[in-house]
């Protein structure tokens, strides 16, 4: 009898353990959070700046005169500084406005003549800047001076030397830019506006629209044969009034009899 009771208890225990195990394995797990696919961040629209033919000429002029007529790297470095100033919001809102700002770029940058020999390379560099190319080492620099000069300021953070110029950023002691940072080139779109001027009127007169062409002087012989000069009228003699004393000129003394001033040596000098 006891054996049957023990067997029954064992059987009940086995069934209970089996049901407990089954209940543990069949407990539904909380649903895992669905994995969201990474959505591509929509690219922000580019900031558009308009430029005209005059703006392009201003860019070329600054690149040419400030880089000491050097090479493509020098042109590109100066052009990068101009675009940094344009997109920083701290300067004028046009290229000519940036270049023509007083006491910022080389004297006469708006009026001096650009040598025709430099035009091909200069034009290529300017067009590259307008399309977004920048000097890789200039970065956020918006300032430069002639290479080799030194100044006692602690905020001049130099980044590179190109075209005879040393380029630098203005940063405080913590390394933070002291000027509004410029926009990176990939966020800038340059839009050409034909037939319009973005330059203030006072600067338009400073930029020569074209190189003046010399006009040859007329041939004196041809002019004389076509339009003969009129003969001067005969001079009318003026008779002195009666009783007026008449001055009679004395003859000029010979050179040998003239006394030279002590400050002038007799043999010249």
C-alpha cells in the first residue's frame, strides 16, 4: 500500500514538474522594439550668394595683387579668404563689397592694371573659387599679411603660407574663433546674375571696365594738307602818344664780362 502511495506521489511530482517547466518555456516574451531603419538626414538647402561680372573682376583683382602675382596656390588662398569673409556675415554681402572695404586689401586693388599675361591662370583660379574650390590649408582663416612679418598679438593662429602671404585665424586663449565662422564651401551656392551690379555706386567708378586703347596722334603733314592753318593777321603797329618817353634797350653784355654767383662754379655742376 505504501509503495502505491509513494508511486502515486512520485507520479504527481513528475507531472507537476513537467507542467511547471512547460509553463516556464511557454511564457510569452515581451515584444522587442522594432528596429527603425536609419533615415538619411535630408541635406539642408545651400545658402545662395549672387555675383556679377564686376564681382568676378573684383575677385580676380584681389587674388592678383594680394598674392604678388604668384601662382595658382597663392590665387586660391586669397580667394578662399574673400569667400570666407563673404559667407561669415561679418563683412559686406557682395564680393566687390568685401574687396573694396577700406584698409583691408592692397592699395589700388580696384584701379590698378592687371597684366594680360596673368589673365588665363587668374581666370581659371577665380572660376574655381566661384564653383566651390578652396585652398585646403586656409580653413576658416579670414586674415593674412606678408610672410615674414611678426606681430605681438596672441590671437593670431597661423594656418598656412601661400603666394608670399601668411594666413591666420583670430582665436582667443581657449581656441575659439573671435569672428563668425564662414560657411563651408559645400553649403554655398554662387549664382551668376548677368547685367546687374551688386556693387555700391561709389565703387563702380573705381573699376575700369576695359583697358584703354591708345589713340594714335594725327599725321601733321596730312592735317596740314587737308586743313591748312589760317595765316595770322598782320600785326598793327602801335604809335606812342606824343610826349611819352621811349625806352631804348641796351645791348646784352658778353658772357666773359658777367660775374658768376659764388654758389655756381664757373665750370658748371
